[in-house]
């Protein structure tokens, strides 16, 4: 599938900035299931300083924000060819070891509610792949998709207790459960082509599980499907904070408004 992507994030501040930096993870990964034909990142109100690979082998762009800026516009556009892989990625990043993704982070650490939920799969006779599918299906039944019900800092335990959240929360809940059961699971950020939708207000998130003899296998719990040729991967990590497309800090002002527009078309 040939996907054309345009993603624009506009930040408006209350006062002129005196200092600010941002780390962008907005370069799609180039691998056997997605091939980058063209890709451009443009920044208004800031300067791209350099690129580097982080400890998850994500391509990061370091940006300094211009002094006295009151508005920052980050826009990306490009074309990517994808292929159907039924969620199977194999060992796509040999430099990162699967066991790394077996440990909790503060936001994915399970509490009473998630541990209780997972008890039925402890010492299960099901295959690893079947357990992953069953847990994903059960989460999808129990948790409702609700915009604005959580924030970037809401933990998996909190969103599961609320029984509502967005794609980020579905991914964190799934990750928390499977790590509790001993699986290696990573958070994924990227884009999704949604049929009949021309403009989205956010990027997407899902999870990959490392299965013996298969490698990494994708699960989009929020949508109840496996990632296919409609998906484009930007970054992987332990949780949202490792794979967030845009992350930064600034001084002497407040971010009073953020407008995001994402368009993914064939």
C-alpha cells in the first residue's frame, strides 16, 4: 500500500520563549514492511541541530526553539510503501534485546486491579500467541475508548480501573498485563490509515510482543486488530515516554494551545 502522510503540530505559547528544546521521533523506521520513498520534517520557530539513535534504535531529531517565539509549527510529510505482514515483524531490531522489554516502568507497573485481571492466565496451558490474543480481546471488551478521559501521565492501573481511555491507555494496559505474565512487550507509536477518515487529531499507538519462534508480533488492542499495511511505525520503547513523537521543555512561558492534524491517505 502506498501511503501519503501529512502531520502538523502547532504550539502556541502565552509569552515569548527565552529557551526551549524538543526531541522529535518523527522519522519512520525503514525496514522490510515499510519503505520510505520521501520524508520531510519542517520546523517553524526552531532549528534542527542534529539526529541520533536512542537506546531503542529510534531516529531522534534534536531541535532548539528560537528565542522570542510565541508559536512553533512542526510539520512532516512524505510517502511510504507498506506491505501486509499480519502483524509479524520478526527480529526487526537485532541491536535491542527482547529481555529489555520485560521490566516495568512507573506507568506500566500493575496494581491490584491488573494483577487480579491477569490471574486467570497464570500457569495457562494456552500457547503464548493465544494468551496474547485472549488478553487483548478481554481488554477490548472491558475498556471503552473515551477521548479526554485520561492524560499522558495516566498509568495502566488507573486507566484500567476507570475502564476507559485512548489508544495509548489500551497499549499500556496490554503491556502491563503481559509483562506481569513474563512476556517482553514494547510500546509503538506511529500512524494508521482509517477508512473514511480524512483528518485525525493524533498519532496512533499499539504494542508488539516477542513470541518465541515468531519474533515481534503486533497487537492494536484499541481497535481489536493486528497491525497490517495501513500502519506506519515511528518509534518503539518501554512506554509512551520512550516513543512519544514530540517531547520537549521550554522556559518562561506556558503552552496554552496545541493543535494537531494528521492525514494518512492511500
